[in-house]
C-alpha cells in the first residue's frame, strides 16, 4: 500500500512509533504532522478491536437492532448507533459513485427492515426512513 501524508499528500515520511499493537504512526517530513493508516478515514480514533469491528459490520449489514448489537458485542448504545450511521453513510456515498455500463441485469433483492425504521405517510403506507 502506498503511504501518503493525509494533510499534504507527501510521500516523504518516517516511522514514528506504534500507536497500539499493529498500528504504525508516521511523521510527515514535509508538513511535520503525524498520521497513521487510519487518519482521515471513518476508522480514525476508533478503539474497538478488528474482531469486534468485523462483527459490528456484519450485524449492521444484516440490519441487527441496536439492542442486539449492544448485547452481542458489549459495546455502548452510542457506539452501536454511531457506527450504524457511519456504515450507512459510507454505503450511501459509495452507491453515489457507482456508474453502470455495458449490459446491466437487474433482479429483485429483498432486504428485511426493522418496523421501527419505517414511517407512515399521509396515505397510511409504510416507507423506509432514508
Ligand atoms: Zn504532510
């Protein structure tokens, strides 16, 4: 992986110790700022282990409730809620950048939705909160 300073884009850096196990810190030789592989990413500053993060993502993608995430992983309600928002936001942004080309085959795909994530419109039909 090519390492660049997230502030100035320089590729001139030195290793500046470990933040935690397996997390390398670098110092940019151009702007003198310190950064790591997670700087300026959605994972910046997160303290959960890789194992817990993988389970958290799997639960969020499967539309687990906040209560289930808290119970299964032992994280706080705020942590579960914030990460769910981050994951949805990332997926939403990714989806915006997808450009289809060539032959496109479309099929139905049903995703289970929690009833509490539904809102009722004036016609008394349920819609998913966007
Ligand atoms: Zn820099």
